[in-house]
């Protein structure tokens, strides 16, 4: 019998699918919004969180971190 208090950790494949769905949704918002900076911050945060399970998310995190930093420095 399975203990309901034990949560399952998603496999890497499942984590990748979830990450890709979420980052794709944010990317679609990015091209349609009047304030792409806020969506960029969302992509940055999502990718940072996912980078522990999805290796390519770490690279996306670094890219969006650089882009958002650049925007902040231009303001």
C-alpha cells in the first residue's frame, strides 16, 4: 500500500515537459505584452527554479538574468 504522505518527485522527462509548457506560455505572453520586462523576470525566475531538475533551464536562467540586468542598467 502506498503512503499518501510521500510525494513523488517528477522524473527528469516529466520535469522537462512541465518546464517547456510553462516557459512556452511565458514566451507567448512576452511577444504580446506591453511590458516584456515583467514577463522576462518571470522566465528568469521559472528557469532558476527549474534548473535543479532541467539542465537546459539553467542556461535559460543565465540568459534572461543577463537580459533583465541589462534593462535595469539602461533605466
